[in-house]
C-alpha cells in the first residue's frame, strides 16, 4: 500500500512539472497549452475560401502542408488525406464540414484536426504593380478532448515599390517564360504567409524531433501544362546545401534527379516522351540527408497532366484545281474536345518538302499562292491543344486549271452563269429581264473603274468559302449597283470599291456579306424591299449610307469605319446591331431616334451619335447583352465651379468605399464622377475596382479610354502596360511602358518590367 501511495505521489509530481505554453491566440487572447493537450497525428483538412480568388485555398493548403512538415507533428500526406476523405464522404453521405470531430478523426486515424480558411485576397496589377495581399486563418483541434490548441490569423501584403524576387525565382524563370511576375509574386506571397504561421505554431517540447532537411521554397512550371510531346517539366528547389534532391510526378515517374546549380539551389527536369500520358498528378520534391532523413514538399502550383495521344487521321481529303486557286475540303473530326485545328501543308513532291500554309478551324481551305504548270501535294494534319499531331494520311495532288480568266464587259444579251476566275474589264450591265448568276467556285476580279450595273437580277451564293469580289491589283473599282432590279448575295466578301454595293428602289436579300476597304461599304436608297442580315461593314470610310428610305437594318456589324452610318431623310428602324469603334457611329441630317443597339457604352454622350439618340441600348455585345436604359449625363448644365465641387464629393466618397473594399459602390461613384468632371485619377481607380471584382476587360477598357483622354499621364500608361502584360500581350505592354518612360524616365518599376519583356522576346 505504501508503494502505491509513493507511486501516485510520483505521478502527480511529474505531471505538475510538465511544461505548459502560453501563447496569444487570434480572437481569444492569452491561452495556456499543456504538454498533454498536443495531438501527435495530424490531418490538414481542405481549407475554406472566403476570398474572391478561385482555387487559392488549395494553393495555400499545399504550401502550408509543406512548411508544417518541419514541425514536431506526425502529419498525414495530403494525397492520402484526400483519398480517405473521399471514402469517408461516400461511406457516410456526409460532407466534411457536417461531420463531428470524433467520427472524422476515427475515420482518418488521427487525433488532431487542422482547419484553415483563406479570408482575403487582394490583387492589383495596374500602376502600383506590387499591391498584392493574402490573409488566412488556421486552427488545430485535439479530437480526443475537443480542445482547440491554437487559432492563428496571419496576412502578407506586398505594397508599391519593387517586385519580390529570390535566387530560386531568377534561376527558374531563366528557363521558363511561363513563370511571369504575377505568378512569382503569388507563389512567394503564399510561401511567406506560411512562414509566418510556422513562427507562431506551437508544438510538443518532449516529442522526438527528426533532423529533417530544410526546404525554403519550391517553384515549378506546372502552369504551362498540359504537357505535350517535346515539352519539359521543370522544378526548382531552395533548401539546405550539399544534399540529394529528387522529384516525383505522382506515381507516373519517381526519383527524377535534381542538380545543385548553386549552394542550396537545385533544379531538375523531365522531358515528355512519346507514349507518356497521365492526368492530374502531383509534383512532389524530396530533399534527403546522407543519413536518411528527408523532407518532402508538394509543388504548390497545382497538378500536372501529360498528353501525347494525337487526334485521329483526317479522312476524305478532296482537292480541286481552278484557274486561280485550289480548293481543299475534308471530313470534320467530331467528339475531339481538345482539337485545336488543322494544319495545311503543301509540297511540290509527294514524300518530302512539306511546308505549312495555315492552321484553320474549318474543314476547308482555299490556296491561292500558286503557279501555273506546277503540281502540288497536300497534307491535312489534325492538331490538339497541347501540340499532338495526327498521322498525315493521304497526300492528294492538284494543279491550277490551265485556263485564262474569263473576261467580261458591256451589256449581257442572255442569262449568264459565271464559274471559275473572271476578270471584269469595264462596266458589266445586266439589263432588265436578264439574270447574272455567280457560282460558288467563281472569283471575280475588277480592273480599275470596272463594275456591275444591274437592272435585271444578280445572284451570288457562296458556301463555307465565300465568293470573292476584289480589285485586280492596287486599283479601285466601281462596285455593284442595282437600280430597280433584284439582288441576292449570300456569303460574299467584297473590298476595294468606290461603293461596295449600291441598292436603289430594288428588292432581294443580303446575307453573310463582308464589305471592307471601300469609300462606302453599302448604300441603300429609295423604296428598297431588301432583307439585310449578318452583314459586316468594316474598314470603310463610310460603312452604311441610308438615303430617303425606310428599310430596317438589324443584326449588322458596323465596325471601325470612319462614319459607321450616315442617315439622310431616313425613316426606317435601326436595332440589334453592333455599331462600335467608328470615328462617328451614326450621323443623321435631322433628329433620328434609333432602337436598341450595342455602341460599346451605355453612356449617351460616349456613343458618338450626331443628330441621333438612343433611349435603350445593349450593355454588352450581342447576343449576350441585355437591353438597358441609356445613361444621360445629368451634369451637363452645371457651371464649372459646380462641377468641381460635385466631382470632389464623388471622389472622396468613392475613395472611402474603395478603402473599405466595397468596390461595387466605389465603381458607381467613380463612374458618376466621370460624367461630372473626367480626371486621370478617376479612370485609374475605376480600373483598380474592376480588377478587384475580376472584371479585367472592363478595367482594360477604362485604361484605354483614360490614356486616350489623358495621354500625358504616366500612371495610366503604366497601369495599362501592367494589365496587358498580365493578359499575355507583351507587344501592347512594351508600347505602353515605353510611353511611361518617355513621360517619366526615372520610373524604375516600368523599366524593370520592360527589360523583362525585352529579355523574354529575345529567347
């Protein structure tokens, strides 16, 4: 009995001496943690995501798990944990968040559950390039006792002035152009966040600590995937020097050696070989001491897929030679979701010397770069999105038909059918009662001053390859004129005329017509009963001219002309058209009210209308846009002093909402301020708000508009350069950043990014 009492006293004394830890926990103040409170076997559960950045929770969780492996816990590897969680949900029918801690820990075979949640993410890549931030919260629960061991919240912010870099990022980006500034910042920011957590996370003081190697950072080019043939998967690691580093691609390839380029900087690569195929494999990196201790990280950028399976061979290739071209067609491949298109190759010999002519998405092609008297061989090769190419298959041959273009001018005496190449040498007249029909295989060329004048019937019907009406060289022809007759044009491309098509007091239909490079694209006048749809008028001095007519125009694209539409005594209806990017969208001789169209803006004074108005407009391109009321500027009648005062009110209030991250309200106030008194600062903050709301196209539109109206503002140019660089437009970024340095030569940030773009271009 005495021995038992002595033993109990010894146990009590021992437990009394057990160490305790005091730590500041987020939201709970100072908490005491006893040694017995610590769980030993931990599972890191999937993180939640309250931030507006899809997929960020997985990146943070993977990076957190990498760092957590160095702490004094037995943590379950994420792939194992995820597989067990899937089985748990299938077996119980419960989601992880709905399960109680006890049954979840028993199913996973652990006594500690670590939860996480990404609470905020801030990304601004305009002007102040390094405004990037992330915030997260983690907490550990002892599932045996239900006690919360710790709860921590940390954040990392990168502010203006410089781009965070590292030796590892410099090494990896030197061999991979895909890891741009944005990705480096994001990966390193999450890495730093996890560092901060590890500095505060407590662990058992009495458990045995393994001498694991230290891994500081891992970068890969996984974002370049999926990887096709001849592509290379690259991995970089920074950690303890002088050790053995390898990486695995899931179960697909293991133990791929990495080379230590500099002390503590390791890189390795795997070149994709024919026959390699795998999907969604994790890339894990291992650093091992000679004594056997190792540390393993899961690449935070995501999972990798390898695809070397080519599309099927193209069948049914048909070629046909005409006097001025060879037309190709083939059977379209179906049910190939990753099909990119078809490579068109040509050679003058059947087995070798093939050179690519084009990459097309349709199952037809027209080759016009040919010489008479030569025989040509063709191959059609299907290509998928990662670059896999189908076997060439058959190589049919064809040559130009040995015929001279048919030459025409003067008045037709009978119904005429045109096929093959035709040269119109003067004015071709189609009198009343006569029909001129142009077959789908025809191509009409016009000498200077030539044209077609129709009082009878003119009919052209193209197919997948439109019928072309072009000038014969660098000349200007008169175009097609129809007076009192009938016209039917389907799938026609016309360019280089004085007036592409003139219709006066005529009838018929125009469907699928594209007119470009003319003085006037389409002119309609008088009592014309004409059905017009699916037409595109672009690159003309005047797109559409309507004179003393009541014809309705719907479904047209009138884009990038000098004047989009000129309306003289027009009484018809203009609606459901895209009338955008013209110097003046609509010019009327007298007050004209038009129906809903898409003008690229909903603000009335920005619609480029002269003597025309629109009460309703589309707020986005058709067919996705919806009809909304046009926005009328209510501040036009204010004095300059009143405008300045109102502008200051809007700007201050919008700035307050911006700082509160209420970007929706901030956008409304800044947009209202543009109506009152446009400033470069307002355009800048509007672009930032839309970027925060993941509306990069709107942000880009404001920056383009802002630089056009305030071309001497370097901040707007820098914002534009950074944003288009992020979207992959290096040429646009280079041009904008060069303008920044012209206006502000000492801008080191713009110079840094410009040098980066120039270096990437030279590779």
